[in-house]
């Protein structure tokens, strides 16, 4: 079985994953004790995480306990850096790298942002499934999840779930 590449991400209703200053506080609108919106179940299906360098640095700066020993992390960056435990920094050909990962034995691959990496992978036609959680807010401006200039992609609806705090989670697979 070939591993799949998943985008699992939250965005405002108007398609922004952060404000221009990387402010993510709008995500707190849907925080609810005991509700993780399927994240724990999803994270058990993956063993490899792809992250853009800016997103990685932001999460590190926020002091969020993010890295798990049972996952392999690949940070997409333009600046070479030495491996740090289970974190590797990737500067080479992204298409060849992802295709190589997909052929390895293991669980699925999770693209955890940011928008630059998501859009690079869309340009290369490497994303297999999208799970997008829409937050009930219109930000009006910020960092867009889907940038202009990407190729058209037909998707097949898998499921939708709505939650008490107004979050709606959409799941699509590539045709």
C-alpha cells in the first residue's frame, strides 16, 4: 500500500490559517475541554510529519509540546541545518523527497503547514487528502491556506462533521 499525504489544518471561514503577524488566537474560539476534533485519532494514522520552517520555528517559539518520539519530522527549509533527534531539515528536491517517503513502509504522511509548504505540494500534485476544519470567523485578511496560481484539482467528498462550538470539518480525497 502506498502511503498517502494528508493536509490536516484549520482555517477561518474565509480561508486564512493565520493573521499576517502569524497570530493564531482565532483558533481559541473553538477550544472546548475534552474536544480535539478528531486530532488524536488522525495522528495515530501517521508516522511522518512535513512542516515548513516558519511554522516549525513559530511552534517552537510558542513553547508548545509538539514533537512526539514516535513520529519522524521533516522541516522544509532553504537553509541546511543538522538533524536534531527525530527532526530532519530538508533542502533538496521536494517532489523526489515526498515520492520517496510515499514508497517507504509505514503509516501516512501529515503536512502540518504552513501555507507555503501546502501550496508547493499542491503545485507538485502530491497531496492525496484534505481535512480542513473551518473556524466560524471571517478574518478578512491574513495568510491564505490556498494561494492563487495553483493547479485545478477535482476532489471527492468523504465526510463532514459539525461540532458544538461551530467548527465544521471537511474531508476530501483527490480524484
